[in-house]
């Protein structure tokens, strides 16, 4: 089994920086609208999620850091209302919108399946879905994010956006190209590399995959390694690595 320590990196630090700065996964057709509730700052209609810079021709587009911020705001706003036993319809509408956006963003690379997955999510949405999402958020429990046809890879996207310091997406590309060949993970995979939605793989997300991401981020940060990214205001800045950034480097 591959052992991670503070001095152990899967690849040289400059390669991590280069790959992270080259990360370019965009979802130009991802659309959602957030209504004003509570103390939400990011409200309105958004069209297009971009890894770094937002194209000039996309006035309603947002970058990934702002997408993170909106997701975190909406979930916190809903959770605060939920635990006070007062969750108005507008909060639930926002929760539907942002959950659909996460699913759409994650499935963008699979073409028409993104729209179908969102439709499936909404068709299966119920009061229990809201409770499940709030419990998942409170407990940081990836397995509970498996709602309305959502399976492990997309459930880990919820974890990545809500808690980017500590979690990352368990994507078949990262698993197939890096973690499985190096003995970092011992996941059950289909013949095409898809991560099977099994109890053991849920456990191994926490005990193998996330341990690896956190270890790599900690090692890079201990070395003082930083990379250039674009913040939610669209400005370039130097920043340290989070668990989510390790996954993005290896994507």
C-alpha cells in the first residue's frame, strides 16, 4: 500500500503547480438562479461555470471559486433555516437549483447525460431529499449526498464544493491514472473504469482517497509551494493547495 508522509509526493511539486494552473474544466451551459433569502450575497441568474477566467462574452458566467462560494452560502442558509424548524419554499428552491447545478457541472463532460441526470434528480426530489442533504451537510457524509440517482463520483462533487479544504472529487480519471496504479486506492471498478457505487468504495473514499489528497496538500504547503489561481472576484492570486486542488491537478 502506498504510504503518504509529509515528505512524500506523488510527483514533483513544480509539476503539481503546472497541472493545477492548467486545470480547465468548464461548464458553459450550467444554468441556475438563486433567490434572495436570509443574508445571501450571491443572488441572481448564472449561466456558465469556468475554471479560471470568465470569457468576456459570458456576462452571467462565474468562475469556480465563485461557484464554490455560492454553493456554500446556499447550503449554510438552508441549514440555518432547517435547524430552526423553519425552511421556507424559497430556501428549498435555492437548494434544488444549486444541487442541480453541481450535478450538471459534474456531468458536463458526458454531453447530454448532464441534462438527463438533472431531470432525474428533480423527478425524484422529495421532502426526504431536503432532510438527507441537510444531514449530509451537517455530518460531512458523502454517502448521504447520493440522492435522486446521484452516485459516488457526483456525491463527492458535493463534498468538494462544500468543504474544498478537506475533500475532493473521486473521479475515474484520477483513480485510473494515479491512485489505483500506485496502490493508493483499492477501489472496486467496472471494466470501463467507472467507480462502483458500493459500501466499500464509500468507506475507501474516506480511508484511502481523501487521506491521499490531504497528505499531498499538506506536504506541498509545508514546502511553501503556491500556485496562481483566480479568486471569486476574478483576480489572479497566489494560494496554497487544498485537497480539492490536488484532485484538480491530477484530473
